[in-house]
C-alpha cells in the first residue's frame, strides 16, 4: 500500500513538471481535436454496431469537414467570402425559426385576387381549344394562406349568335405549395421552388390531373427572370405523360406605380404528354399515348399593366405561338396563332 502511494506521488510531481514546461495550446487547436475525436468516436460506434455503413458515414463526415476547413482557409487568405451554392432556410425578421413555415408572416392572413377577362382564342400548349368563330371569357380566384395557394379557373366559350351562345368548357382547381427553402448561388441569383397539382374538369374530353414542379429565379433580382416547369399527367397518360417548359421574362416600369410592361418567351418539350396534342392526332394514334417525344412550341408574349389603384390592374396582352418541330405540327396539331386578350384583376 505504501509503495502504491509513493508511485502516485511521483506521478503527480512528473505531471506538474510537464505542465510547467508545456507549450500553450490555442483554442482552435482544442476545437479541431474535439471535432476529430468526435468523428472518431462516431466512426468507432458505427464500426462496432453497423460495419456496412461505417465507411460511408465516416467518409462523408470527413469530406464535409475538409471542405469546410478549405473554405475557411481560402476566405482567410483572400479576406473575401468564398462563393458557394447554398440551400437557405427563410427567416422572419432576420432570425431563423425552429419550426413551421419560415417564410410566413407572424400573423398570417388570407390574401388573394379575383379576375375576369376576354380573349379571341383559348390557347393551351400551342393548341386552340375554342371553336372557330367563338371568343372566350375566362376568370378565376386565387387564395393564399402561408405557403399554400388555392386557385379556381374557368373558361366559357361564347358566340355572338346561334345555338348555345355561351358554354362553359373547362373548370380547373389548382393547389400550389411554395417550398420554404431557396437555393442561393450568389446575392442576385436566388432560385425558388413550387410544387402543386391541377385538376382539369373538361366538357369535351376526359377529366384529368397533373402534378407539377417549378424552379424560378427570384423576380427582379436578375435582368431576366427565368423559370423551369415540369408537368406529369397521373390520370389519363398511357406513356410518360411529361411536359417541360423553360421561360424568360423581363418587367420594366413605364410610369412608376401606374404603367408597367412585361415581355416574355417560352419554349416547350413534349415527352408523351396527352394534354399537349389534339383529340385527333395527325398520326391516328390514341391521344392518351401523348403522340411523340420532341420539341413542341414556342410562345412570345407582351403585356401592358395599368394600375389605377393599389388593388385594381387592367392588362391587355398579345401572344404569338407556333410549332418548333414537324412532329408538333403534324401529330399534335400546333400551328401559328396570334392571341389578343384583356384582363381585369382585383387584389385583396
């Protein structure tokens, strides 16, 4: 027992001497050692309990750590932030939130709009859906609460004379969700995402439904606003049922808060989407097969917005559209069209 006490006393004296001669350790060095020790501990745990996932998890952790340290080193060397692509969670008053919809106001209310308009043609994906000699009255309502928007849209085909002067040909219900995360590539290039579903109740064809995904740049941040949308028919399509659009637009003031204009362009690609071809395809196939895979149509638009009050906007517009490919013309039935329209909207 006495020998053990002597050994412990000698060990304590040696430890004190070592501490007196030790080189001071920086806080950053301690932090690095703690991080490395934590990673090693996690790796050891998974190696014991789950050998199959150990290597992958440890590699990912080490890779993330290495990239983080490299980014910090580069930032220190240049004294400038390092550019990166970052998934950003929305904040409220500059503070990130632990739950709920980060992009929503503290006291959310329902906002929306109601609108009605008239057009000489009902154009959808390059196809004219109203009968020759008729015009269309279109209207709808949008209601937004937090990240959700519920919309109703309708089209009425009208004639100045003859049988059934007015006939409702379509009623749509749309539910949209604004994903509360953005992809920030730099201070101006910020990408926002939406997902949703649209149900088509049709007079002359089978009712159907499409799911969609949208990625769009934050409006006004770039000289040209860009948007990519993907649609998938999940009810009537027999094949892929996919349809893609890529659009670009630019808005500019004419008279501040009174007149502004918007010009835009869109191109589309059809991947056997049954809603992008006519009811009687040019090749005689079942329209639910979607006709073909290939470039579909392009659209050029110009809109003038007149805002006499904060809640009312009147918008005349013009659209020119035509087929991009021979398949779009011969099979889908897309042809050159000019469309004139006017719309009045009340926002609340």
